[in-house]
C-alpha cells in the first residue's frame, strides 16, 4: 500500500496499533488490536484487557494489512471515525 496523506481516512478498527510516545507515560508501550474508536479515544486490546487511549496525547504506529508500519499523531485522527472517513483532504503540494 502506498502511504499518502489519505491514510488519515483509513479505518483503524482491526489494525494492530502501538503507542510509541505519549504525554501520559502509562500509555507508552501499549500494543494490540484496535477494537473500537470514538471521537477522542482508541480502545486497544493489550494482554487480554481493553485499554482506552486518548488520541490527542499519543503518537501511534499502525501496522497495515500489507505489513507497512505508519506513524500517526493522534491529533491528526481526532474526530468521529465516520466523519473522518468522509472528509476530503486538502493537498498542500
């Protein structure tokens, strides 16, 4: 898969995610499948428990279906997932 700014419109539920940086040190290192997404949180299954992570204070590594790892700032994916998927992106180049 080609990594473009359109990755922000991708569906994240079902992907493997890892929190690599956060202002909350308890979030760093949480890794697992994304099971739910809301306006401001991601729910990740980590060691058989669901962990709720605030999007705006974390940076995530998502592993796509083809094995590509993409780093995304949580601020960029803020908002309801159904609205984010429909939103058009402005090209800045």
